[in-house]
C-alpha cells in the first residue's frame, strides 16, 4: 500500500519553493533574474586569467615579471569581486527555507566559496610579499591557484544545482511559459 502525502504537505512544499524564487529585496535582483550569477563572472574570469598568466610566466625561459605582476593583481580583482558577489549570494540564500536540500546545498556552496576566497586571498598576500623579485610564479603559488579553481568548479556545480535542479531564484513555470507562447 502506497503512502499518500496529505494535501497540506503538498501546499507547504509549493509555498516553500515559491519563497526560494522571490528576492528578499529588489537589491538582490528582480524576480527571476538574480544578480549573484552575473556578479560571479568577475572573480571567475579574474582567477582563471590569473592562472593562465601563471602558466605563461612559468613557460617562458627567462620568466616574465609583467605576467607575474598581472596575475598578482588579477587575484585581488577576483577577491574583491567575490566579496561583492557573496553579499548578493547571501541575500539569495536567506530566502531559501531552512531544513531543505536546497538550503543545505546553499550552505555547502557558501562554505566552499569562503574557503576559496581565503585561498585566493592567501595567495595574493604570498605573492605580494614576493612580487618585487619574482620573474615566475612559484610552484606553490601555482598549485594553490589550481586547488582553489578546482574547488571553485565544485562550488559552481553546487550553485548550478541550486538554480537548475531546485529552481532557487528562477521564475516559476507559468512565468517561463511566456517565452513559449
């Protein structure tokens, strides 16, 4: 015999899903178009570009202080961009009902991002101390960037899961249907 879900439980789930779709404030982005996913492109782009410059600085025979310097400052641009994106992500997170898979995923996404931000900030200060004398990034600095970017890929997958699987801050199906009429 199959267990039936009481009608009240289904209505509660629908209400919880709708809560996660609505912005806490218009500052977080209008309904169905949150600003957090747009803002994360800045740190991702800066940090990936930094890694490209790191690899290029190590590939050249004589080293390239200009590439090392550019990579160093791209780390900082990424850190500042991530801090701004985190504020908007937090506004989205607090709209998700507690004790749900979506909220747990959001907490893991946030926790990983805090770790990633710390790794890139540490990498920036490490390079800042070494910057005047480096023609190539050190192997340790390169490995730290790679580890942080791998964690960022995992965190990005979790962020995508929140949007594409759980529909956090995504417009409801009736609103989406407007695009197919």
